[in-house]
C-alpha cells in the first residue's frame, strides 16, 4: 500500500508525547572513543550476544558524530573497536 501524505497546520495534530531523549549508551561510547589513546583498542562487554549488533550500530553513530572512522568487530558478547588510521583511510578512499 503506498504512503499517503497530508499537510496539516500545527494546531490540527496531536502534540508529541515526549521531547527528544538522549541515548545514554551513545553518549558513553562517544566519550570513551574520544578518550582512547592512539595505540589502544576499546573493549565493550555487552553482557549478551543479542546486544552486539546494537552496540556496533552505536559505535558507527558515535564515530560519525566525532567525524572519524572506526573499525569494529566482536568475539562472543564483547565488541572491540579502534580508529582507522587517517592515512590508510584516505588511501583507501582514493583507490578506484
């Protein structure tokens, strides 16, 4: 079924239930990423293998907010992340 779009005035629609909430996990990951020394790898224990995927998504979002590129991987319920070296990243982008 195709989507239907309608333009309405603000007083004709219900108000939002909540204001924008901050994802505390995203903020925590971003803070840890910013503090990480250049020769270190960030290890995040998710507690369960079901949380691995969402943690990797948060790492990607945090990296974009920090305007950096990160590589991440997991073993069991632990997720590892490290920044991609700027020189290697630039070289890889220029290659056809």
